[in-house]
């Protein structure tokens, strides 16, 4: 099932999704959009940040369950994605099930992340920011915190998983009309922002 007016940004670390969300937030229309990200700022999301920072080492399967638990609250919890869409807002989020299918697909195989994520609603619009890991790592090398997946080998495998997963969705009738837009993430940010707005401005909420 897809949710109308629900938009997801995806890509490997350093692909520039957060920068584009920042640009989108500056638009006057952003008052009609609810923005968030995964991992969330809730208790499970905060725990995930500790795992991502390398403070706690868990079996990769446990991490896959935690991402799904954090997502369940993000989607169905009070004031979550479903509530916001039902209140007539657009929802734009940084990362969603496709991150689990790609990143945890690498760390614990495809099967478990698929099972854990099969019940979540799909966005009606998905942006995939495509970039090679050499370029993305160059962008994030000056960040204060390095997270466990931020290395060339892991991100190369993750990008491959993303491309495979998106290809499957493109060819699958269960995708239920989810529109997938691949962005060349090496383009100037102003140019990317224009492409993004050209799609978001066509959501039903901005047409009514
Ligand atoms: P970010 O805040 O820079 O997007 O980093 C979040 C990290 O968490 C990034 O390396 C991707 C990873 N991640 C997963 O591995 N699985 C998931 O389901 C999500 C939402 C994020």
C-alpha cells in the first residue's frame, strides 16, 4: 500500500539527502510538510545512534530488529507518519525501509530485513540519491562523528543493494504506483533542489 503525500529520501552516507531536506524546509510551502528522519529521535532511535557510533556492539540481526521497531513507532505511533498524512499534511523523511533493505541487507542478508519491513506502507514518491562511495566519503570525512557503516567497502556493497532493491520495486506490482526518482547526487545542490521541487509540487496536497 502506498500513502499519498508521503515522500522518502534515500542514499548512502554522504549522498546529500539531509542538505536537500534543509533546502526544502526553507520553502514557504514547508508549513504544509511534516519533516522527520530515521533513526528517529525517540528512545529506540537514540539507542540506534549509540550502536551506529560504535559504543555498543550487537549482532547485526538485533540491529535490524531495532531499526524496524524504531520505524513502527515512527509510522504508527502517536503523531507519526500515518497521523500526519491523515491530518492533511505532506510527510518528507530522510531514510526509511529502503535503508534497512540496503544496509542490513549487507550486514545480515536480504531475508530478515525483508520480513521485518514488509508491512510498512510505501511512500508515493521515493528519491534515490545516487553517488559512488569515493565521492560520498570525501564529503563526510570532516564530520566529527564517524559511524560504523561509513567506509568504502561497506558503502560499495550498500549502494549495490540499493540498486537491486529499487530495480525489484520498479518491476513489482506490489509497489502500488510508488514513483522512484533517481537523482545524480554529484550535481550542484541548487539543481537537485529544483528537480526535487518539480516532483513534490505535484503531490495531491499541493494541487488542491
Ligand atoms: P544518517 O543520519 O547520516 O542518515 O545516518 C544513519 C545511518 O543509519 C546510516 O549509516 C544508515 C543507517 N541506517 C541503517 O543501517 N538502516 C536503517 O534502516 C536506517 C533508517 C538507517
